[in-house]
């Protein structure tokens, strides 16, 4: 057994971030990265611009061969893992090879959660896709010559990006969402209205408050989506038919936990980890969209970047340690999005509840909306749409739980206005 080998299962953004954090001065003789894709690591956040033909695969591939060589990293493409033997500390691959490990990192990510309905509950039709990988993008690009209309189901971030990317390729697109509010995990109704107006101006047919019921199939291809209106009485089973050539589901993700579960590692919705990102086997770590920490699973980048720091610190540690290893803890994150050309920053509890107070500024004609949610003179949530100049400042106030009474009157106008007003007030007091 090679007693000083790190094996990483997965070659996505979480795994790559750990490699970047480890740097060239890591303690392993060799690192093996096992990928079930045929491509080197690429930036999955850029799949939408790639679909829209606004960038290239080369441009979103951050590292060349020399980068991996300098770090003693061997990347095995088209190499899925079939089995993890926790007792022997060994993985068996789909190519019938075995690799021993001193430490194992599971970064298997997630897959699209395609809901079960007539048309999806058997073999997946050829033109029914998710939007998670380069394989999905390749399938959409291959369909373009004969693709007239696409239906994207789910208007979270990925769904909106898929709709925009397909529209940029000249395809007629209908974007469906069960919730009346687009991107309802990051936006309130007012912010969603700005986004919906932008999408509509781009020629995307947006339909909210709808619930897909089934797909019509012909020769293992979807030909139509049948949906109901969410406010439709339960006794009314009427469905509306939408003819389409392609169906893209962006209705959530499922953590890829099955490999870990088969090895006897504790899983629930995801692969359970402690604050050091270790699984129930102390030699095995997990992070990213496949993991679960204190009941929480992940789909945004910011917390995964924090997890990567924790994993790298644990992997690089050589006893005896001079200080305790860092621990992962849930914290507030500033989510920065640029959706369909609209800058959107969202953080904290952006929907007011109970006795919360709201300070807001709206210029919907210009596409500008700022909203601060206040509890006991402290910011607990922020939405900035169109104007994001002060979002980092708001995030600092939120994270540090600063008492905002002294600047409350001018808070919505931003840091510069508050600073200038405070300086003027101090000048008058000194005089």
C-alpha cells in the first residue's frame, strides 16, 4: 500500500479548489484525481456563457498540464469509481484498476433532480436534459440545427441561465416556474419583477405559477409539456399543452451520495461530515454539493470555498500540530449573481417576518432596487438589484451585526452618503 497517497473522487469546482488550496507544498507523494468525464476540469459556473457562445471551453479550463505536474497530480479521465473499501483504504475504478489511499476526498457533486411524471418515469427521453455538466451543453449544442423551441422547467439560477443561453442561440424559449417569484431562494417579488422584465425584453416567454404534469413522447423524444396553473382548483384536471423540441429540467439537485453509502459511510440527504469535513471514516473527507453538514446541503459557491479551506488544512496537517485545525461553521454569505445582464446581490434573511422593519429604494424603470431588512437596529438581510455598489459594505454591517441607529436615516443611500453626512455633522459640532 502506498501510505502517502491522496485520492480525490470528482474533478469539479470543489475538488479543484482543494487542490489550489493545497498548493505545491502538500505532504503527499502523489495525488490521484478520478473523473467520470472525458474533459479536464472546467469552470461549471461558465456553462451558460458557453451555451450562449460567449466563451470557449479553453477559456473556462483554468489549468494546463504543467500546473498538475508541479503538484504531483495525476488526473484519470473517463474513470468512474465502482467501489470504496474502507478497511483496505482502496478504491476500485470502472477500468478495473485499484488505488490505495492514505486520505480520500469525495467530491462527487450533484445531479439534476428530474421530477417523476408521465414521460420521465421510464427511460429518459433523448431530448430531456438537466443543466449541470458539459455533456448537457454538448447535447443542447448538437440539437441546435433542428431546434426551434425549448422549454426550461425551473427558474432558479440554473434555469434562468439555461433559458438565456438557449435564447442567445436563436431558439424560442419558454421558462416555467412553479413559484410566482423567479429565483425565489435569492429574490423577493419586487426583485423578481425586474428580472422577469429583463427576460421578457430578451424574448423569453416566462410563465410563473405553473406546474408541469406530464410530457408527450414520440419515439423516445418529448414533443410537448402538459402543465396546470397552480391556482387551478384541485377538481379541475385540465392541462395546457405546450409543443416543444427540447425540455431542460432545472428543478433542483440531488447530492451524489450513493458511492459513499455503499461503502458504509454515514449518509442522509448527502454524505454526512463533521466540522473538519470528515465523514464517519476519519480517513475520508467530503465537500461541496455531495456533502451534508448539520442538516444543510449546498448549491452555491461561497460555502463550498470555505469548506475547501477546511479540507485542505486537514489534509496538509502533519502531527504534532502547533494549533487546532480550523473548523467549518455555517455563516452568512454574500451571493453575487449576474443574471441576464442584471447584477443581483443577495444576503441573509431578505424576506421580512414578524416585527422586522424594511428600508427600501426602488426605481423599477431603471431596474434599481435596494432592500434592507432590520431587526433590533441591525441588518439581517439585504437585496441589491441593478445597483450593487454598496453591497459589500452592507454585508460587513450584517456580518458584524453593527448597530445602525446613527446612520439609519441615510443607510439606504449607501456608504459614501453616510460617510459624507457624518463628516458634515462632525464639522458642525466642532464649530
